[in-house]
């Protein structure tokens, strides 16, 4: 089933990320902060060579090209199917919060030390922390697999977004308590581990395959705008996390609406146009 496939994909990705975080921390400890980047370049060259020598190219439809008609078709799908609109908004809002979190977790977890008259930021074990985050993501993928056997993905993602919002309130109300912030971030990463396979399942079920890539890429425009605007404004850390919490609360509301629409389709209360294109997973 797709639920198992996407859950296992996130699990495999998390395992690789955990190992990468641990190796990066060891290398950084012995050779400095630049060493992990040098190591990653070496791995990139090696894997590129393996791909070039062992992978055959999948050219697909060589006559195909990106045309305005495909973009207009994607926009038409969004306009006529409120479920697709909801999924796109959820993707933009949640991933906007997630990428903002990626940019801000380091300063949020870095304590200040007073040396004489100067305030100096202490060093933190970035590799260990990153590996801990990836363990949480892996745990989230396992939780998703268990929940999907009992509840529908449409229903149980509502409280997940609520929990994610609560987890990012900690750096707002207790900005100096790094231990509490770290626990909150672990909870948020667990929600991320639930989000990825859930979105994969819902996209496969509700977004038409012919326009799926176009539709989801359209929603990357507001996603990137969210991150860019937060960066350009150079907001204080509590303000950035306030924005993330608002986005996640909106996610929860949109997911609730999405769940209502999908339930009406399953119960036969919605019109055929609204329920068109739903595929079993």
C-alpha cells in the first residue's frame, strides 16, 4: 500500500540523515566546521560517478516540453477542486514553517555566555542535534504507519498540525530555556516525519496524475515567498516562530476543511464534480 511505501521511504531517508549527522559531528570535532562540507563534496563526486556508470537514463517522452497550457490546466484543477486547493495550501503553509525552522533552530538552541562585558554565543554540537532531529522524523514515520492502519490520513493529520503549532510556541514563551526548546523541536520534527508520508498519500489520492507535478509546483511559489519574506524582514527569533505557529494553526484549519470535503465525498453528500478524481490507495 502507498501508506507503507511512503512511510518506509521516510524511514530510509531518516536513517541516512542520522548517519550523516553523526559522521559530520565527528569530522567537525577533529578537523573543524569546514570539514563536513569537504566530506560532502567527496561523497557527491563518488555518488555522481556511480550514477553515471550504473544508471540508465529514463528519457520519458522526449517530445514533451513545458508549455503554458500545462500550467493553465493545473490552475483549472485548483479552481474546480477545493480538495486540491486545500492540499496545496497545507503544503505551502507547513513547508514554509518547516524551512523557516531549518534556518532558525541553530540560533534558537545556541545559549549566550557573558565573558567580561561581552555576550558570546556558545558552540553547540550541530551534528548530534541534527541526528536527534532525524531520529524524531524516523519515529514520526513509524507513528504514521501505525495510525494509518486505524484512522484515515485525512482525519488524524488535524491534531498533528495542532501539536506542531504547540511545539513551536516554546521558543516564544521561553526563549532562554534551551532544554525545553530542544524538546519542542524534537516534537516538531516528529510531526514532520508524519507530514511527508501523509502528503504523499493524499497527493496520490486526490491530485490527478496528469497535472500532479504542475499543481504542486504552483504551490511552491507561495511556499518560497513565505520563506523569502521572513528572511528579508530580518525578524527577531520569537517573531519568526510566531509566524510559524500562525501558519501551522492555519494548516490545522485547512486540514479540517479538507477532512470535511473528503468525508462528504465518501458519504455521497457532495456533488460529483467535487468528488471527481479520488483514487483508492
